[in-house]
């Protein structure tokens, strides 16, 4: 079980770093190609994904040196999933605001994603 959890954290942290890099260097491409496709999907069904990832992150936290930080990330993921399932209208408003944000907002988020991914990766 420990090996699977470490691999999960490793893959997740690399995905965060890649997504952050794309947000910094190609935010317009992300907006046009990725966010438009996600916007057309039902948000209640999509809310299951961060909920499951949050649970897996909390389970995997014990195999990371930065356990408290990883648990906080898992709690945020679970909260995001619950909000997407329970408060669909609020989640849609938040997602619409996010898709219409400026390029600097994407770049700042990209930097944050790279930092989070790096912290989790260093702890594996």
C-alpha cells in the first residue's frame, strides 16, 4: 500500500508542476482548449473527482515528510468536491469567474501550483 501511495503522490505532484507550467507559459491555450471542454461537463458528476482525489491524498499523507501540508491539500480537495456536488450553482459561478479571469490570475495560480507540486514532490 505504501508504494502505491508514494507513486500516487509522485504522479500528482508532477501533474501539479506541469499544470502550473502550462498556466504560466500558455494560459490562453488552456482557456480555449481545456476550460471550454470542462465547462460543458455536468459539475455534479465532475465534483466526484476532487472528492476522490482528496480522500486518496489524505490516505497517502502518512507517506510524505510534509504530512500536515498534504492533509490540508486533501481537505481542500474534499471540500471542493462537496461544494461541487451540494452547491452546484455556487460552484458554476466560481468556475465562470475562473474561466473569465485575466492572464495574470492564471500565471499567479500557475506559480502556486508549481510551489505546491514541488513541496509534495520533495516530501515523497
